[in-house]
C-alpha cells in the first residue's frame, strides 16, 4: 500500500492538521504506471506525489508540513480530446474529397490547417480550433466527406507543440584546470642505454643474380567488341521514375495514374457542357496599345503612390468591357429555359490560373468603378485565389468573363464561354507589328482580342459592334468620360 498526498491549494496553510490528515488517500498503483524519480514514486500523468511507506498508518501533518509542500496544479484540459469535424459548405456544394496536411502524432496550433477538402468549386481549409496532438484519423486520404462529418481526434494541450530540444553542443576543446598557473609535474623519461659495439662485423649481403635482358611479354589487346561492351557497362546509369510525374519526364517508359481532383473534374464538365449547349462563335479584332501604354507609363508612379499598387491593363479592359456591355445589353443577357434574362448590372468574372485549376472570381458592379477600384478588387481576389483562400461566394454569379492569355505570351485563341454566361472576351499578348496608318507603314504594339458568344442569343452585328466599342475605349479612354 502507498500513501498519496494530493496537490493542495495555497490556502491550505490555514487548515488544521486533522483536516489535512483527512486529505490523505490510500490506493494501490500498478507497476505499469509507476515511475521512479529521485527515490520517490511519482505519477505525473495525474499530478500526484506517491510516498512509499512501510506501514498503512495515516501520515501526521502539521502547519510546518505545509510550509515544505511543493504546490502543483492539475488540469483536466490536458487530457480532453477534441473531435475535428467538416465545416459547413456553401449551398451549392454537398461534399468534397479529403486531402490531409498533417499526420498522426503531429502537433498542431490554433488556426493551423490540418486538412483541406476539395469541392467542385474551391478548396476548403480545415483549421484546428485547439492546440494539441493528432491522435487518430477517422477518414482516409482521398475519401469523400460531407458537412459535419468527423475527421480526426486531437488531444488538447495547453501550449500546443512542444518546444524542440536542442542537442547539446560537443566541446572538443581541451579542458583547462582551475589553476592554470600551477606548474605541471613532468615525469622524466629514461634514455635507453647505448647498444654495445659488436666485436665481429656483420656478414656482407649476397649480390642478387642479374636480371634477364629479355623484354617482358606484351599484353594482348582485347577485341573492339569486348572494349565497347565494357565501356557500356561502366557508363550505364540507372533511371529512376520521377517522384512527381506532373513536373518532369525521366524517360523510364513508365506510366503514372493520378486521380483528378474535384475542381478539375468540375471544370472539365462545365467546359464540355458549354460546348454541348451553346452555339459558340468567335469574332476577332486588334487593338493599337500605344495610347493606353503611354497613359500607363505617364501615370504609373502617381497611381502607385496614391493607391499602393501598380496600374495594369486589366482595369482598362474591364472598364471598357463594362462600357461596351452598357452599349450592347444583349451580350450581358442569358438564356434560361424559354426566356431571356437581361441583367441591369455588370459583374465581370476574371479568369485566374492557379496550381489547382482555373478560377473565375467576380468583380461586381464594374459599371460604377474607376481604374483604381478595379485594380484593388482584382489584386485582393487574385491574392486569395493563389493562397487557396477564395470562397465560393467570390466566384458565384457573373454576367461576363475576361480571360487574359497574354500573360503567358499567347498570340491568339478562341476562349470558351463560362456557363451560364453568353459571352467571353479573350485578351492576348502585345507584339510589335507593322500596320498601315494614314498611308504609312509604322511599327506599333498590337494586341489581338477575341469575343466568343452564344449565337442563339447574340447576333453577329451586336458581337462586332461590342468588340469595336472595346477597341475604341482602349485606344482612346476619353470616350468613356465623354460617353461617346
């Protein structure tokens, strides 16, 4: 039997010895949970100090005993478990695929991402609400989960991840004694006595027989085929399949199957639905970018100083698109069943390429924005998309889409409509080309633009006039101010 004194509060000094004696508890501890520390039995997991005694009699305590007590505190929080669950999805999302970021046994802090759930539209990060250690996974990697489903259990700790213990540095320098000035005692080494001189001189060594004057036999050269085969074996390298087949080809003639994520599957489905539903037709035009480039160069420093970001071309094209949509409202409309819905607002989706796929966050009410407002909104949405923090609400809606393939050096292309919209504008790279201007051949920075539209709703006349209006607004932005 062992006597156990529980941890007492600091006001225990005012209690009597009889009351303190009643706090003594007797119980038996198994060998598995017993740990020895400095001769005393301790059970740190419960915050108890176990004092081994030879009898079962109660321990007599007095006020002086409490003066020598070491007070400690136990917290039930250290032993609680938290079950991490799937957060609520958007109304249009019902399930997603699990992708773990942490393994069993890893420590997590508050708001640290434990896993991500890839849905049809975006990736939803699942942060940890507590500090703790991941004890068990309840869902496998790649499994399909729904809202409110249990994902893993976390053992709660007070300080989160334990601090990493630094390895002690090894000191290879020789130790210096406490009294460096004390002379060291040197033991003299006796010198070996001189060897006696022998009376008889040593015998003279025999002269070796003369070597033969015949040349050594010449090595027979190996046949060329054998030399070539030996050279091949010496220079043969073993090719290993790439660790990430999506980024390199090592030439091992192997194949790797990778499961498509939900976002990629959804994008593929929507693009194919757009081809099967819309009667898509593309019309082209070209823009002389000299005027807008001079405007940007002239006001770049002042714009950045006032608004804290650079002036780009996307703001000019979005504002020109909104101006052209106000001139041709049918391009901003959409077919729904047997009806045409005309929208009295301009919400433009901007295509953003991310490692996980193509995202189209929406810039809303562009008809009421200026260049600075558009640039700020695009910068905020682009940053969220690249960090994977964009929400479904940021991509919901949109009446028109602008895709800028020019950032990758595209010369020309035919974009695909983003359903349920009716048109999309494709921007391309800026290249210097010779053009005829007032009877003269001049070199100007030119950009091809393309408008893909649903021919069921938009006729060729409206599409061409729409593209010409964008061309005019980019080449001379003053017509937007003048309302021409």
